[in-house]
C-alpha cells in the first residue's frame, strides 16, 4: 500500500464535482495546501498545517517546495497518430496555396494516409510516443486519441491496434475514438459503398472488439454530409458507443444541429455558430469543444464565439486538436491563452474547460478532472504563483512535475526562476 503526504503546496486550485450550481465555474483555492495520496488516489485534501498534524507520522512526507498544484489537464480532442510532419505544407498554405496545389506538392490528408499505409504499427507507435511525452510536459494526464489518418479500414485498423500497443507504454490515461475522417482516395467513385462499409463492417467490429469508446465523424463540405454522418453515428449509437462530431469548422455545415439531434457527447470546432445552433446545443445539453490552437495555426477561420456560447449557458471545453495539418501542438496552456484573448474567458472558466468539463465529456469525471478525495491522484505542479499566470506567460508554460494515479511520471529539467 503506497501512501504519501505531499505538503508545502504554495496554492492548490481545483474545480469540485459536487458544486450544486457550477454555472459560475467556482474554484476551490487552498493556500499552503497538502494532499494525502494513497493507492494512487487522493485520500485527503486540506491545508499543510492540518494534514501535517493529522496524517500518521509513519507516512512518507514530500515537500512540493511551494509550487502551485492544478488537476491534471484532460485533452479531449487530439489526433496524435500519424507519420512525419507537414511543415512544408504549412508554409505553402500561409502563402495562399490551394488544396490542389498542396496535394500536388505531396501534402494533405491523403498523403498522410499513404504514409500510414506503408508503415507498420511499431513505426506509428515510435513516432507517437514523443508527442505523448510533450503532452505530459504541458500537464496533460488524460488524452483522447483519435484514429482517422488511415482512412481505409486497413489503415484505420493499424491505428486502432497502435492505440492498444501504446496504452501500456503511456503514463497518461487514454480515451480512444474511431474517427471517420474523409472518403479514402481509392473509394472516391464508390462513396456510397464506403459509407455502407463503415456502417456494416467497421463500426460493428470496433464495437465488438472494443477498439474504441466513441465514434467521431468529420461533418463538413468535402468530408461527410449531414445525412451520411447521421447514418454513421446512429449505427454507432445502436452499438452503444458514444458519438461526437467535427462540426461547423468551415461553415454552418449542419454538424452542430446534428450533434444536438443525436445527443452527442460533444460538438467540436464550432468556428461558425449562430444563435439557433447555440440554442439547439443548449437545449440538448450537448457541450462544445473549442480548438483555438487550430484556429490560430490555420489563420483563415474565425475563433468560435466563446463568450457568447458561455454566456448563453453552454459548457465549453478546450482541447489541442493536436494534428500534423492544422494544429501541430500538444500545449493545453497555449489553448488557454488563445481562449483568454479571443474568447474573453476568465481564469476560472479556463481551468474548468481543461479539467472537469472535458473529463465529463469523456465520461471520466468520476475518476479524474479535479483534486478531490476518492479521485485518481492526477495533478501537475507549476513554478507559478497563481492560476492567472499560467495563460499569461504564454508559449513557455511547462509543468514542473506531473503525477498520474499517484505516480510521479514527469519532472522538468528546465532552468527556472520564481516569478
Ligand atoms: Zn480534430
């Protein structure tokens, strides 16, 4: 039985699951805090003075050196399984190159799918591991992992198998999603057949072999129509899988309304969102996932109307959308900075949006997302004095220490000074 008292935490800041009315996004802040960890979970949370007095003296004591403690971040929308990078394409796109020009220069999603087709699972896992390590540095203790760059069933299976191979290698908790991304180039003239194969073959196999917890569809012009997305996601719901949608990224695609109609676990992107669409999501109690790093990196689409969405009462989570085409970052703190600037989100709203709200979306809020007795001891320590300084010192916020399920899994090597 492992038991540790972590004391001398300068400031502990966390949302709480049991707040009756959490619409104001209240946070618990404890100065000079301590946590008692036992068997990977928080056993007790309080002040250092109280816990140093009450916890039995034979329990190992570790000082946090005055650092700030936050709950482990939950990145609920990420695409970390791919080969190589598309930096060349980034510069082409910045110069206004068209989709066709980028494809001709060897870029785009179909080029990535070809690389997946040629790679073995070990290669995919080897390439992905450093991305998870960087994610950990940014304080992420739970991460959603989407397939979606394989496109064909063979390619997608390779990614789903890679998830299985990765799981025991990762310190983070993983949530798996099968993404139906776009029609593969080899099926372009058999589009209807491809949708049928997704419904009749892929989804039953994903469900039957428990290869993913959720099915996601890219519902957008150039990807899947609303009708196709509806059929795919209903098939997933028939198999008792959660569903989510890449919705309204490039226009009012109907994806947000479909997410409301189906009661999806979330509607993600939402760069184009009008009052009716906000009302539909609110009515259906479907939370939004905003991906501000993607908006920043693309430079051509608007930020979602975050202030308006939140003021209307919509729950909004923030995620990286980490992917090699449109958001090559693992940084949740950067997403917080962008949402603070472009979404006018408060520090309280930002912390909820990267911890307890995304944990609820992934159905993991009973386990993680806040620092509370009984939950898994997933947290990060920061050499920062208060929550507001995390999105403020943008671009270099790296956690000092990260713990997952009571295990110390990351320690920064950075030379730092106290602010
Ligand atoms: Zn995405």
